[in-house]
């Protein structure tokens, strides 16, 4: 049986993922600013090999390019995790307003004040929609679990 807290925790992972993506993008930008001139000569020929000078600068350029590839892979993985959370919300939400609040909070990383302002509702109503949305998701997931156990 899935609990409210388990669903809430899964949704909160979206916020953590968003922070991770922002951090990785900043790290990537810093890396490109610091070493952009060194990495520009990196090109792959048709066989996938890099054309690098065989000296310390070439080694550094290769390391920077490899680090950039790792960061880009981590960003893709984090975005995939956010897609899973979005699918969870879209699949198990029944109310459009609840779904919108959950998406804005856990996918788009908006504050509750911003959500209230942009959706023209009170902060109290935003919290209520969030709570009811998670409760509804929990109820629907548990119903599906019960049906599949028969």
C-alpha cells in the first residue's frame, strides 16, 4: 500500500532534480568559460576519434571534453527523472487545478506564493489543492494496486 508521504516524497524529488539540473548547467557554463578556447579545436573525424595535439594542452582538452560529456549525461538523466514525475502527476491526477498546482510546484519548481499569484487564488487554496491532489493520487494508486493483486 502506497502512503501519502511516499507520494509526497516522490514528488519532492522533482525539486531536488531541478536544483541538480541548475547546478549542473552552472558547472557546465563555468567549465566552458574557463576552458572554452582549449576545447574548441576538439572535433571528431568520421571515425569518432578526436583530433588532439599530443601534449599537456591536448590532455587537458580531452579531460575537459570528457567532463562535459559526463555533465550532459547527468542532465539528461535528471530530465528523464522529471519526466517520470510529470507522468505520475498526469496519470493519477483527476482535477485540473490540482494537477496544475502539483506540476508548478514539483516540475517547474515554483514557490507557493508564485503559484497563488499566477493562478489567481489564495495561498491557502494552493496548499489545499496540493494536499488534495496528493491524497487523490495516493487513493488512485492504491486502488490500482488492489485490482492488480486480485
